[in-house]
């Protein structure tokens, strides 16, 4: 009996155009839109090695500090590698000017007693070169001042400390962070929550006051719980397949990198879908109103949850977490997105596990309450 | 008794939908529940099937109390809803199989029953059609096929012919008689008195949540004080002939309006020839003449003072 109801409900769901559109085609269309809109964002944020030319004349060769500073961010004696900030060419003044005119370099660094920068336009590369030279001049000025005021400091290694450009930021992620991934995480969280609409649909099939189909189901010699469980199981299976298809599309077709924790991403998607479906079933069981009102409640709550979890205004997530932390923990959308964030930004799993545990408990509570409300429900009016 | 409903009271707020409603249906009967829209027919059915809560009364089906979890009773019931209750996304054959499958788990045992129901409702040529592709009449037939495929002992049909074409209506009514001949007890609700007269062995007339008359077609018609009605198209502005008509022994009333003369005779009386002789003797020209026996509407009119159809 379970299999009979399950298979027929699955067939009906697969053939429901609205379900397929909102839970499969719509997220895929949105993912494609995100890909087209944000595809170049990540590459734009990556800085490549900047081509500069240094005028090699008598002044430059006398300027040991400048040579040393350039050597610290590039390899003047070899070809530049990926890690070098600058790819430095040495040329005479005329050749340097020609290289700048032809766009071979972003700027000319020359030294005639003081450091000079010549650029042909403004942009990120030019700003970086200027930033580097400003830093160099500041350091040089600091050293001059120290020598003047406290010559003993030279012997104590202070100059070496100032010249040291060691980074103090430790990389804490599995790779180079790609900010566009967050859009796709949000998209997946939304897809999970959209499963609530299928949850409503399946619950309505056993609520005799809402559809003739449900009335007929209620007259049949089948326990309402079995009827509900088998049709919801069909919805869960369909939603799991759909979220896998969306994920496969995003990963394999759009080429979005979800990092190495694919298994946990899948687990989050699956749990998100199940929780989404039971969120819909609970609203449908608890709100004893028409089908339209049930959908309105689910969509309104989903939008509110999404807003509070920062989907429309990123700061909101932090505002809620700082001021009303409890709200963050009872918001399923926030738990799903935060689980994705935790997977992406943290090496450890404690934050992820907290989210996933809360999400699982929430889904279980939604399911239990739904069953409790639907159990032996008789209606005042049909 | 297959159905025994006693003193059922159901209220929607201040509105009393069923007011001390009682009804009994014997095995093998086709009982027609006739009443205008809003008289409480569907509410009575929903209470009977434990779909609706009610304030007072008892419902017994097959001699046992009906409850939401009385699955052994439900197994023997077939329901044809007023509104079509099928899956839009399943084909005709899949729909019939699905609903039959809620009663009969064994697929092999189910298959011939599904085929029989499809054939009986004339849907064999449409078995792979989706409901949205069916006409209104075919959709109603599918609704019936889904309710009867498991061969229930009690079939409850709530206005199954609303909005269907005459051909489908005849097909449906013939089908109901066949089901009854096969041993099924049928509760049939309608506000079409012709249908009820055509197929029902007994008729209960409802108004304002109560059964106001119950009996066979002939028994109910005998309740009406009036007998045959004679209607004559007259071409005379002079109404002097009416006095003579009213003095005739079997005539209980004679009225003429808009060129139509309506003469009602007493129960068992027949005044057609007398009326025509009188009109001739008065020199009144007349056209179309027809005479009819009292209808269930006349019974309803006499008891409630209103028409069945006007309410519906």
C-alpha cells in the first residue's frame, strides 16, 4: 500500500509543471543568471603580476635602497613568478617611455634624487605601484629620522625590522576565497526552502476540508498517517533528486568550485530539503485556512527568514546574531546558509555541526508537530 | 439496515445545517436524497462518512458505528464526490488504479476491476488521457469510475451529474442501475427530481436540514393534494369562461395569465375533456394543450411553499 501511494504521488509530482518549474528550472535559471552576472567578479578580484619599467641610469644604480625594495617584491634577476607583485624591466628613458605608450607596462619608475612615477592612466595596477612607492618613501623617511635622532638603534636591528615585509595574516581557508560562491550557497538555501511548497501540496492531499481529492483519500480504508508519510516520502525523494540536479548543474556545467567538502555540502542540501518540506507540512496542518493562505504564510515566512539571514542585506545576519542570537538559531534559512558558510570559511567542523544539528532537530520537530495535528483530524466544515 | 442515521444535528455557527436528521437505507435500495441547494444533502453525507464533526446524533453503517478510523467499514464504501476528485497529473487508467489500490492492495486482483470500471463508465477509448483533456461529461464518468472500481457494497453519489451533457447523464444513470442490480446499495443525492424519479426506489425530500417527506415516488405524489394539471394556450382576452371552469366538480383551481390557462384537478381526478368542452361552448379559441401528473416539485411546493428548482 505504501509503495502504491508513494509511486503514484511521485508520478503526479514529477508531472506537476509548477513543482518542476519552481524547484528545478527556476533555481537553474537563477544559477545561470548568477554565473553570467558574477562570473568575472572573482577573476577581477585576483591581482596579477604588474609590469613596470625602471629607468636604468646613473641615478638608479646609485640608489641601493630602491633596488632593494623592488627586489623584495619581484625578482630582478630572473623572470617573474606568480607570487611576484611586479615584473620589472630595466630600460633607458626613451625605451621606457615607448613601453608605457605601447601599454607594455603600467608605469615607469625613475630616480633622479627622488623617486618618480609616470603612468599613462589610472587603475588598480597604477594604484598598487603608487602604494608601493609611497610605502617605500615612508620607510626611507622613517629610517632617515631614526638615524638622525637615535643612531644607536641601527646597531639594535631596528632598520632590519622596518625593512622586514613579513605578512602577519595567516590563511585560514582551504584555498583562495571566491566570494561568488556565497551567491550560489544562498541560491541552494532558497531551493531547499522552496520545498515547503511541495510540503503544503502533499499535506493538502490528506486535509478533507481543502480538496475533494483529500476527502476521497479520507474515506478510503487507509490510515491518514500512512497516506501522509508515503506521499511526503515521494516529495522528499523528488526534492533530493532536484537539489542534486541543481548542484550538479552549478558544479559541472557552470564550473563553480564548492571546495573539497562535497559530501557535507550534499548532506546540508538533503537536510535543508527535508526541513523545508516539513516546514511546509506544518504550516499546512496548523493554518486551518484555504490553500492560498497557506502558500502566502509559507512564502512570507521564507522571505522573512531569508531577510533575517542576510540574503537581501548582508549586515542583517550579523545584526541578528549580535542582538537576538536566539532568532538566528531558530531560523532555518539562516542555519542552512550558515552551514554553507561554515563549510567554506572554516577548517574546523564545530560551527557546521552546530548548524546541521539544529537544522535536523528543527525538521524533526516540524514533522512531529505535523503528525500530531493531522492525527485523527475531523473537520468542522468542508 | 445498511445506513442508519439518527437525530443528527450539525451547525455552522448560527446556521443549523442538519436539524435532527434521521434516515435509514435498506440493503439493495437506491435511495434518492432530493432537495434544493443548501438543504443539507452534502453535509448529511459528510457527517455520515465521518468527514465532518457533528453536535448530536449517531451514524451506523452496516450495523456498526461509523468513525474516522473504522477502516473495515470504509472498505465497503464507494464515494462519488460532488466535485471531481482525481489527480490531474495521472491518466484515466492510473487514476482508477490509484483509488482502487487504496482498497485492494494486490495488483493482480485489482487489474480486472480497474478494466471493468473503465469499460462500465465508457472510458475505454480515453484510458491514456489526462483529466484536463476530458470533456465535463467524461470527467464525471472518471469521477464515478474512481469511486466504484473496488466494487463497494454501499455507493454514495453526491450530485454526480451536475453540469454533464444528456448522453453522459443517461450513461451515468444506467450505470447506477447496473451497480444496484449487481447488489450495491446506493445513496444518490440530487436536486434534479427527474433523475431521482427515474432511478430511485425510495426518495427522501430534504429542506433546511430535515427530511420533510420520505417514500416511493408514487407515495410521495399521493401526498400532494392536487391531481392532474391541464395547461391550455387560449386566444381570448375575455376571462368569463373561468367561472364555469371553477364550478366543475373535479376542478380545484383555474387561473389564466399571459394567454395560458392552468387548471388543477383534485387528486385522482381528470378534467381535460371537460375543460376543452367548456372552452368550445364558450367560443374560446385555443392552441396547444397538455396535461401532466403531479411532480415531486408539486409535493415540495405543497409542503414548503417554494419550488425545488427555484432554490437550486
